[in-house]
């Protein structure tokens, strides 16, 4: 009876703490919302207040949610919760708060060239959808990402097949082949900017040697060639990633499977399609998922080689958002763009993860 | 008693000395005046010192130093484009200022272009007070003013600067630091582009060219002549020598600097002054961008991916007959300062003594970017920041700075162009300075309106799209639509008012006319 009484008292205290946290969260939300509204409509707001005001309502929401959690959790769960608190706090500060902050400013016309910061709700999102340049950037993003990753998959798997066998110099070549993915993309971009150069670049020079007549292709001056050059540069850097993951997967396959296929008289091609690929499928899907997400975010190579040009022919979504947000100080607009991008990436990742799970 | 022992100075000489000390008379005029009076050079320092002492006359530089000495021990944080631009405050003016005043200068280097543009806005939004002196392109200044990031300088100017210093500018540069009636910056870099051409090649092939084309080989006066000259050289000498080369790479904001003077010479108007609709997609705009794209065929292969920086070493190596660049190329072509450590990256000039200077066809050019020195409204010591600016831009200190071989600050005061010191730096430095002064009188200005950098970006992208084969009308329509969207975002009324101010500036629409001139499109 006494123990039950103690537990009841403890639960009551806990509920009390939860109610207090929720109430404080609610209060913080209301005060923050009022402050945000006041600052947004002020012509000369205090700089510090201007920056912190979108944060306060969201801090209120978080506190409110924490309060509800404390009310619901009991005993051991609460202890576990408090043990996880440092990690949670870190994620809160580094991931959740910035994301909520970004979400918050996506509803504001926060533009350094406009003196006020009115709350415009979804207008930034509507402008984004209506913007022809955004549609072009999305198309370029999809084109570069899908074509680059598809080529990387084919080449990566092919190379992995090759390296799955033992041969002289294999370890040395393996080390050489994975160097590109260890380089900073900005360095890769600068290097390839020189390699693709029309007059002095090694690529045109090699093509000239092969064809036997001078080749002066303007790789970054032609809209189609520029997309091809960027895709090839990305393929050069990231094929080793697919190759390495696939090789690890290949080496983990039970050799008995291949022996059984050989006894059944399967050709090498049949073994690859009917045995290797189905077994590798989960590994390939994981590699594909990682690479696709990264390819959608490609920035450095385009930034350093074409800066989106000529015109907007190689401008992708991240470059566009960077220019709008960090070069032209349209913070609200680019925040809305970032949120849409986040949602799209989460949806694609979820879909792929589900497929991987089913596999 | 002691006054009686000092030499007697006649009133006209006293007045001239006072004007010279206070920046109201150039060194050349002062020397002419004293020479006419039969006064030797060796006597001048004594006379000037006497007038200074007796009249209490101080130059703007001296006044700035005297006032700043009260702030000894403090530090000024100053932004500067990274690289050569930063060498002057790091190694010349910064240390000299510290020696004179006890105030140190912390130079914050920022990447050129949009990163430098946005850094000042971001620091202002954050309210960090990280910068005291902001080195800003006039193009960016309206945005900073509208954002409240800059301090008006009028009160400081009235208190500390000799008024004559404000008149020591060519017309285009004079109002670069003003926006909507107030002074927010003091102009500090005559970044006016020149057409550099090979005098030796033009002389060598004069007869052949005249026989073939029917007119003398000289700097082109219209774009058809420009292309004909370029074609003449490219067809004969490529790939060792190309007729012309302009930076055409996307994203480097250079195409717009070529488009603007060309467009204005073709009769183009950027904005309708009443509706503020962009008119870059007008027939003049389409003609301009088409003419620009047409010229590319006589330039080196891959020109549409080369920046101006890529081209400069090739010019010095003697690979082009004509090139359009900022003023430093004139100095580097002559080999001036190439022995300095800072310029060790440049190839040795093969065009020294062979370089001619001219404006673009239409007798126009572009004041491309340039710099104003401004005071941040978030600075904790605005007065000290201003005093530093006044000292840097004073006639005597700025002359020393623009003659530093490695710094990228280019002459901008009338007294710089008339300086005998500068005119004696290399054989034809006088021609260089005379052409630059002419440019300072005839140059077109950037779009000095709020959002100017973004308007520039829209035009620049349209140009590169046309080089890559896009339909000129569609590309310019897209640029105009983007510019209109920005105008709406910033508010048409405010933009109309800013444009009305812009139209009153000397370099907004220089009087030039290529409307009926032959076009290279008819070749």
C-alpha cells in the first residue's frame, strides 16, 4: 500500500511538472507569436529581437510537447527519457531548432532589401511554385541526379565484378580507384574546369588525338555539353562510392550460390542476372539511396565550373537557393525552398527505404 | 615678434598655397602658378609650411590624422575584396595610419562579387557590428542604405573635410557616393574599363587593312568596325593571335558590364521612367545582345567559358589584338610594378610600349563596379571610421595609393590624372591617364538602384544564354520579367523615385549614339 502510495505521489508530481512545462510552453508560444507579429510590422526593429523572434513560438511548441510527454511517461520511462536528454538536446539544438527556425522564416517575407518582415504565410511557397526558374532548376536537378547515379551504378557494379576476382595489383588499383571520392568536390570542380577547357584542356586534346583533327568543343559554353560535362565529372568522383559498397556486398555473398549456379550450367551472364543481382539488391538500393540524395544536393562542381550557366542551363535547385538566400539575401524565400526540398528528399528516401525493407 | 621674421608671402601666392594645401588646386596648376611667378621648386616646401603655420590651413588628410589621434589604441575593422585589393591596407595605408594616429586597421578580406555584397547585409541583419568601414561597390550601396546598414557622412564631411576635395572628381565619379540626396560613401576606385589594343599591330597592318576594308585601321568607332578588325586579325593569325577577347563566362557579372554601355550607345533605356517596366527586351536590347554574341566568333575558341581573369595573362603574352579590361591592365601591360612580389604571378609583359588605350565603340565605356568607402551604421566608432576614410581618400594619400603597383585601386581624382608623378611612371602613362580621364567623363554607370546587383544578374544570365544559342528576344524577355518581378518586390514607387535620382547622374545615360551606326549583324 505504501509503495503504491509513493508511486501515486511520484506520478502526481510528474504530472504536475508536465502541466507546468506545458503551461509555460503555451505562454511562451503566445508571447513569441505576439512579439513576432510586432517585430514583423515594425519599420526599425531591434536587430537582436528581429533574429530571435521567429524562434520563440517554436521553443514554446517544443516545451509544450515536452510537457505532454512528461505527463504521459511513467517511472522507468521517465528515467530513460532523462538519460536520452543530452542526445535529444543536441539533436534539438543542431537539427530540430534550425529546421523549425527555417520553417518559421519561410512564412515571412524576410528579404534584406525590404525594410519590413511581414508574415505572408504561404506566399513564398506560391512564388516558388510559380517561378519558371525554379521549374528549370528542378528539371536540371533531376536530370543530373538520375543520369549521374544511373551511370555510376552501372560502372560501379561492373568495376566491383572485376575487383571481386583476385588478380595481380588488385590492392594497388583498388586504392587508386577510390581516390576521387576522397577529394573535396570543390577541388574536383576546379580540376575539371581546367580539364574541360576548350583550348588548353586535356579532354579536348585527347579527343583531338583520337579523332585525328583538332577538337575545340566548348564544354561549358554550350548548354547541352555543359550538362554532360557536369554529369561526367560527378560520375568520375562518385562511381568509386558505388563500386566500394557493391564490392563489399559481392564479397559477402556465399560462394556456394555461385557454385550451385555453375553446377546447374548457368552462364556468367545468367549467374550475374539470376544470382548476383538479386542478392545484391538490398546493398545496391542502399548505395542508390545515398547517392541519389547526394546527387540531388550537388553544388560545388556546378558552382565552380558553370555557376549555373550558360543562362540557367545548368542551374540546379541547391545552387538557385544558395544564390537567392546567401547572395541576394532572400532568406524567407530560400527557406521555403529548403523546406520543399527537405520534404521531397524525405518522401523519396521513405519510399526507397520501404522498398529496401520489403526486399 | 616672431611673425616679422618669417618671409613675406604676397597675397596671390598665399591664396594659391592655401588652396593647394586644402585640396582646392591640383599640383600641376600650383606648379604652373608658382613657376609663372619665378619661384623655384626648392622654395616651395618653405612657402607651404609658412602658409600652413600662419594661416592654420590643414589638408583633409592632416585634419583626419589630428582628430584620429584622440582615438589612439583603438582598432578599425575594414572589409576589402580579397587578394590584391587588400594589399594596400594590409601593407601600405593601414601601417601608415597606425604610425600617424596610433589606431590600428584590421583588414577583413571577402571574396569578390556577391559574397562581398551579401556579407555586409548579413552582418547588419545580425547586428554584429563586425565592420566599421565597408568597402562597397556603388552598385550595392542603395541596398545597404535601404537596409539601414550605412551611416550618412554629410555631418562628418561638413566638420572635417576641405570642401574643395569634393570637387576633385571627374563628373561620373563625383556623385558615386550619394544616394537620394545624402552622402553615404566617398568614391575610391576609378574602375572604368578601357579598350586596350595593340598599337604595333595596328601600325604594321595599317595599309593592308585599309586596302581590304577601305578605312584606316584605328580603334573602332562602331561594332561593325570592331568585328571587322577582330576578324582581320583572327583570320590571319589564329591560333597564335586572336582579334579580340572579352570575358564571356557565366556568373562572373562581366557580360552585363559590356552590355550596359553597348545598350546605352544603341539608344537603350533600362527602365521606363514612368512605369519602371524593364526595357532590356526592347529592340535596342535584343540588338545589343545579338551584336555581343556575333562578336564571339572572332574571339578565342571557348570564349564563352572564360572569365576576364583567364584572359589577362594571354593579353600580356601578346595573344590578342584588342581586349576590354579594368585600368590595372594598362599598368601591367607597360610592365609597371611587375617586379613586386605581389605581382609575381603575372607573366612578363610582351606588350610593353605596344599598348594603346581607347573607349568602346560609341565613345563610351563602363564604370564597372568601382568602390566607395562607407561607414557601417553598426560601427561602435563611426567618427573614427569616417576619419580613416577621409584620410585614405584625401588627394595626397589617395595619390600614393593609386600609384602602388600591386594595389588594384585606380586613379579617380582629377589631381591623380594630372599628377606629374603618375605621368612619369612609364613612357606613355600620360596617354593612359588622359584616356582614363576621358572615360571618367563619358562612362556609363552600373544600375545604381536598390536591387542593382540582382538586375545585373538577370541581364548577365540572358547574355550567356544567347551566346549558347538561346533566342535573343526570349532571353531578354526572361531578363525583363525577372527585373519586373524584383521591381514589384521592392516596390515600384520607391524604385521609380530611386531611378529618377539615377537619371540625374552624369553616367546614367552618357550622350552617345550608335543608333544609326553600322551593326556587325550586317557583316
